[in-house]
């Protein structure tokens, strides 16, 4: 029997997002239908909204909910289980079957596509690889952002970069992803932890999550400011200057300017003793980037990417829930705005305008 759902749809033509009443089909063998409690509202959806498309798109990729129905080959969740929906396979090494992105038949006869899942909906259908079972007593609103914001930021610091105690860290962009990176850096014992943004309120907010220093890039050159905070006197570069720069620099924005700042902000090499620092691209880039190859060569720096925080949700989500439970990940503060599904265009506008200090969520009745 079909399951009714209200779903946010991005139409082919430019215009506002639409909330559409649909009927979800019964799940296929490897599918799960989830009645949702809350969904994150992510910057990457803005990128999708600004990208030309040939078909309607259904959006959203992080949520919490309860399983309504499962396909006959689904074994890790059952009806009534509390789950998180995410866009990264929960355990990509489990079996050889390729997880299938969700599509949705709309009332006008068209078919909407997704980037693996859609969670801007009061009910969704997803491949079982994108559905992670969690404890039934979790906070079902604020934990919705673990499936992208927390995973992407914290995972980039811990999984991709491998930050250790005593490492210096700088993070460009302190929205939901960047703040999650700051939390991970603090939990791992990094010092200093430098937050870089253009907004003083966001920078002050970052201190609540563990930033030891803040840099307003609208008022000073962030590369020079990071270098000034991280001088290692007595250690010399190849050209006999003092070693400086952060061990790890993360770009959680993905603009051309920030992508081109994180490499020079990374630590210079200690000539003959140790290589330079690592720049990590976390934000989704929408443009090409030009890097200083000579700086990377002489200082043995690295520029690497991190997609989804290099996370394995089955492994990492319980850890992030533990961080929330012990108070080291303040999701109650990180979730700074709530909207109903009929307010989705206002949520998108506020996100585009930079009015969301942490992370916004949709809350479903």
C-alpha cells in the first residue's frame, strides 16, 4: 500500500521550492520508508538550487526518523526502529551491492532525482545503506545534523586529516560544518584552534565550541594572522625564515579565495627535518583553483580533499552521539534555527543570506 508524504521539490525552472503531496511506493527489497522527525538544511542544497538541471530534484541528506516499512532483504532495521538517514553508505565494505539513489515519481508524471537520498520530506524512502539504526531515546531533532554537518566537519579533522594532540588547526568558515570541525579538534587535543570567518557573531559563537583564537578575514589577512599565531622560532624553512603556519588548515567554504588561502596558511616545512602542513578542502567547490606550486614543493605541503568527512556512519555516528551525551558536542547550541516544511523557502533564503549562526533544521509534525 502506498505511503503518503509531503516532499520539497526543486522544479526544473527557476522559482521557489515547492511542497508536493506524493504517494511513496512500497519499498523494494533493499529499501526503507522512514517517517521523519527532523532534517538538516545544508549549504550544499544551495549549490543544487543554483545548478541547471534537466529534471526536478528532491533535496536534503541528513535526518532522524522512525522506520515505517522495510523491504524483504533489509535486515539491520525493523519497523519502529529509530534511525538516521544520511547520504554516505553506512558501511560501504559490507557486501558488493551498489546502493541506489532515491528517485520519486511526482503527481505531474515527471520523475525527480536525488543525490542518494532526500530528507526535506515528512516521510522518505531510501536504500538501506543510507539508513543507520540508533538508540530510541536520542533527541530526535538536534541529532538530525549528525548525518552531514557533524560527520563532514568532525570527520575531516579526525578521519581525513588525522589531527593529533598538540597539532595546530585553522578552520575557514564556521557554520555547522566548521563548528563540528572545531569540536573534533578540541576533543583530539589540538592547540591552537583558529577560527576564520567574516562575521564577528559567528566567530564569537565558535569560541563556545572550542576555538582558542578567531580571525575576522574582513579586517585582516587571515594567512598572515595564522602565521603570526603559529611561529616556531628556531626552526628554519628552506629559505631560512622561521617555520610558521597551522599543521592543518581546513576550508569549509569552497570559494576560490578560501581554497587559495589554505595552502599558504599551512605550516612551512622544517628544512631537512619534517615536511610542511596539510590544507584540507571540505566545502563543495564551485570554481577552479590556482595553487602556488613552488610553495607546495619547497615546503613539502599537501592539499587534499575530504568528502563526507571520510566517514563510515555505522562506525562514526555512535561516537558523535556519545559526544552529544557527554556534552562535548553541543548540538542544542549548534542547531540555531528551526523551520516547518512550509517555511522551506524562508529557510533557504536565511541560509543564503548568512543569517544562520550554526545549522538550521526542518522539524516535521
